[in-house]
């Protein structure tokens, strides 16, 4: 049943109570005073202590205090006479006493009942403690599993590096954490990766990507934050590192791969040729999108010269340029970089500019607004420089996750163009060209005339260009078919008045072309 320690200096009472408890199946140890009981508690663990209040050497209060320090889980029952009730009350005030019995006992079976209740509470407390411990262990296991799932959600499934979303988020966090330190970003991809896939198959291509990831980890170690942006594109963030120092790290990576080549399925060494673009906050600024864009621009500059090289983004792109126009010069370089990355985007931007200008002219807006529209049209998709090639040039429908990445180009465009003259007008056009008249667009989900006028203008021009331009995987729609789509979207996707005016302008233009022909 229970292990009971019984302490009383009256021998007859002690023996009688001991016999009674043993009859109930308890294991009983007797102590002739409080000091002896304390020594027994120091030698072993008891479920229950039954103690007289008045004893020589150490009284019941002293034993209660000492017992609580030794084994706070042990239940305590006190025996007290009518003349020592004050002591019993004091004992109860400590909150450490389960119950008391008055001596002399009128019915010794009272002892059995009180002990049974105390033992039951002890068992319940023990069981509760066990359950609490198990619950804590389970909570820790769940927290660990949650942390593991969170980590998996941040990781690229193939390489184990950070995925596209997380690596960009880590860059933003880092720039906020150490705004005064130099941070470098390296964008890199493999030269001829498609040829590897075509020659050896995608499973081997996947192994090559994992081999490259391990090489990045080996060289960069804890000093670098590594991510795979998609396809064969990778990003390396190097805190407290200048662009020149990062350039040295890139060369170390190339050297490591030359010493540790990938072994192809046929047993030969397969060279992994990489092209790097490097930028730091000293030359590209402390904006994460601008830093990535600068590194991406440097990357495609290197690829345009044959690849397999490390290109450092430098501020020399502003040399020999009027400082008042420096920002436009940089952005023109970015438009050129986009053209290298995706020829469609630059042609699309030029077409959007032309169509938007036709609408703005027809509306009779000011010359300054025309200038703003001209800039906005050319730059409205500049954020696509931060979209992975595998998404930007995908010859088919995007997945939901890919579409979310693509939608981010609007926000990235907004961040890149800060600092231009007539910024508000340009931002109105760039940030709202994917909004819809019915409020189902992005990124803000505004509707009707809540969408700035230039945003509504750009939405019509953007859609018409997207429908009529040829893509590698499909031909553009005929002009009239695209105009009919604009008419069908009036009042849902497009401002109905602007849609009607645009259709009228283009049809008139087409009619004049036919007459001239």
C-alpha cells in the first residue's frame, strides 16, 4: 500500500498505531521522536509521515519543516492533543499538512481513513507529476518537430540550402541588423547546365546541383548565408565583406571545384563552370532589392562575355554621366540586363510605353505626366530582374508558388525606382499596373477609381502588349482579337472608359494603316 513513517514519543500509542497501519497493509517504520524520524527521512523516501506535535529533541513543527526540504512530495499528518491545538493551527498555516488527528483517538479506525485519503492524494499527485512530465516531454518533442518543419519550409528540397523566399528574407533581416557594415551578395549560375541535363539526364543534373551546394558550404562555411533561387541560380550573402573580398571568395569556390570535380556517370570528371555577379552595399546601396539587382546585373554582364568569370558591380556605371541623370543611367543598365535575361520583357516594356502614351495623349494630360509615363512604361517590369530564370522563362503555366514569386516583381520594381524625378506619378503607374477594376488584382487589391489613373492606363497597355506579342511558346493574338478581349474586360479587369478609349485609338490607327497600305 504505502510506506509510512510514524513518529510519537509515547511508546504504547506508537506501537498501537503501528500495528493498526500494518493491518491495513502499509509498510510502517517507527520513530520515538522527531530527531530519529528526521534521520530516517534522510536515509529513505516515505509516502507519508504521521507525527506527534510535542516530542523531545525535535518537535512536530521542526520535523515538518525539515521533511518539506528533504522530500516535499511526502504527505504529512499531525497528531495533537486538545491542549496543543494552537500548534496544529500553525502547522496548517504552512500549507504542508494534509490532515490532523486529535489524541486520544476515540476510534482508531479514524487513522485508517485519514491515512487512506493521504495515500490517495499522494498517488494522485505522483500521477499528475508523471503526466505533467510526459506532457512537457511531448511539448518539447512537438516544439522540436515544429522547428524542424519550419526549417524544412525555409530550405530548398534538393540542396538543403535556403530557398528563394528565405534567402531574400535573410538578406533583408541582415541589412536591418547591421546597417553600417558592408554586406556583399554573390549571384551565380552554371554555364551549360542545360547541356548536362540533356546529356546525362535530370537525376545527374540534380547531383551536380547538390555537389555545387556542398562546395559553397565548404568554402563559405559559417561566414556565408547560402540559398538556391531556382534552377541553377544560387545566392551567397557575405556579411562584413566588401565586394573585392567577395570576389576573392568566388575565385576560391571556382578553385575548390577545380580540385573537387563532379564525377559523371561514365566515370569521367565533369567540369562545373560558374559565372558570378558580385555587389556590395558600398556601391549598390543598402536596399536588398537594389543589392540583388546589382549582383544580377553583374552576373549577366559576365555571361554576355562568355561566362565562367567573376564580375564585380562597381560604381563606374555612373562615370561620365551627369549626376542629375545618374539614376536613369543605372536603370537603363538594369533594363539592358533584363533584356539579356529575357528579351521579351524589354520589348514588352517598350510596347507598353507606346500604348500608354497614346492613352495619356488622348486624355490631354500634361507634358510632365507624359514624361512620367514614358519612364514608368520602360521600368514597370524592372523588378523581374529578381525573378529566377526558371520562372521568368517557363514555357507554360506557373504553379501557385511560382506565381507568388512572379507577383513579387511589382514590389521589387517599386523599391528599385525610388529616387527618380516625378516619383509619385511613376510609382502610381508601376505599383498598380496589375490591379483590376473589380478589386481582384495585386499587390494591393484596390478597385475602381481607388486605383490611380496612371495605374489604370498602364493596366490596359500592359494587357494589350502581353496578348499581342509573340513568345517562344506561343504566337501573339491578332490585334482585333486582343481588342475584343479588352472590351470583354471593361468594367471587370479594366476601367471601362479607358478601355473604350483605347480600343477606339487602336482601331482608328489600324484603319489608317490599312488605308495607307
